[in-house]
């Protein structure tokens, strides 16, 4: 897509999808682990968890027993309901959920083993796990059980849940895409997290005066749109995102916040240096992999200036950005990675740069 007329070229920043970032070197992301049956990562996604749950419910019904989860279709049972069953449900319902968690953890352990054999992952010392499943007790148990399986096999890697709520980590991580000097004189920046089910836009406050390492960065305001329910065309989705950013900009101005002229974006897929998406965006509404579509340029044409300065948009893979939210707490290891369990299974691995 050509540069919109009437807008000057943006200030030169790092390329989209860059490997060298302010705090880390990105060693690799979106590793595709293929097997004769398909992609190995498909066995450890939110869809895979629901498929396992549905499988066991059908087996129970086939044996003429009552389904402990009732009559609701599996796709309509939220994870919070499964959390409640674990805590307060009867023994059969809790046992069913525990069994699915165990089987899912075995699949996740298989994925981790395969990743650690990949060239860029062989030195990884710690893996943080984010994505939608991380925000539930069921997901936390699956992560903990996977960690125990790996330790029992003497696989030397530390597996732990990501520190921030996954709904926020994908936006907080964009502060690690921005050069530190851009925060000078500004209170917040705009962040976008695009997923296979939801689009989030938020105002992130870096709070550098509280913590110079960005460990105090937090969400000040956030808007979320569950696009999967609406099934919009691509252009309608982008228009809705631009409206969300405009609303946040007005809220910031009303509260007297000075926004940095920067928008950080996390998006599924392999991100090219020019901001196009080469592959991996199949879960997004419409064709985002078209050579005629460039999301950063679209956003910059909608908000050409912020706080009187030309807007810079930097986009990276969503799993990478979610992992970047963990940077302040990774100083005790050199090589580390992230897995995001959502609509699909995202992954990325990093090497800390010398400070």
C-alpha cells in the first residue's frame, strides 16, 4: 500500500518485526513444529483444550452416564465455569476437568520438548506462558503440571506463568519496542493488541520515575472488541480499531495526559520490515496478508500527529510483544522464551542485551 498523500514520511525508527530491540535480541519467533499429523503447536492451544474436553464429555455420554457438565455445548462453557467446578463442583465434574488438564499438560510438555530441540531454543533457561488460558485457574494448573512433567524428566528449563494479566501483557510489552528517549516529556503511549478473537487498544503509562527499568508500566485505560462474534470484513475491523484509538486519544487529552507520538502494535503472523504480514494471520478477519494492506500505514494516516508531533507506528508479532512485557524480570537469565496459549500457540525466544 502506498504512503497516504498529504502525510510526510514518518521519523526513522527500527523496522517492524525487528530482531534487535532496546533490551533484547529476538532470536526467533513463530517456530513451526510440523509432524505427519500437522502442526505440533495445534495440540496446545485453547482450541485443543476445548477439543479434549469435548472428547471426554462424548465418551461419558456414550457410556450412558450423565454428563457432569450438563447439556451446554463445550464451546459455550467459559473457563471461569471450569474454574468454579474445580473449586466447588462435585467430584465427578472436578475429576473430568482435572483429567483434561492432565492430558493438555502432556501435550504442552511435548511442545516444549520439541521447541528446546530447535536451534534458537537450545539455550533457553526460562519460558513464561501467557495467552488467554493463563488468566484462568485451569490454565495455571496446566502450566504448573507441565512444569512438573519437565522437571520429572530432568529437562532443565524453568516454566512459569507470565507476570501480567495476559489481556494487559500484550499491550504493556509495546513499551519495549520504543526507544527510551521517546518517553521524555510524555505520560503515556497508545498500544494495540490484535488477536484471533479480540482486538484491544490501551493507554500504557511507563512510570519511568517509579522504575527506570519499565517494571512499573501499567494500563491506564483500555478498550476491547470481541471481533470474532461480529465477523467483520478487514476494512470494518480497521475502522473500528481506529475509532478505539481516537476515543483513547480524546480521553487522554481530557485528563491532561501528554501522549508520546508512538503507537505500538502486536499482531499475529510473521511481520515484515515494511509492516506487511507475510503469513500467519489466518485467524484475523479478512485478508491481512495482502501486499496491498499495511496496518502501520493505515494507523498513521488516521492519527498523523500526536501531541503536535508526527506519529510513529511500530508493529511486531503479538507473542513477541507479550513476551517483552516480562523483560524487567528476566535479568537473572540470559536466554529465555515465551509461549502464548490462545486461539493458536504463539512462541518467541530472546537473548538479553548487555545493559
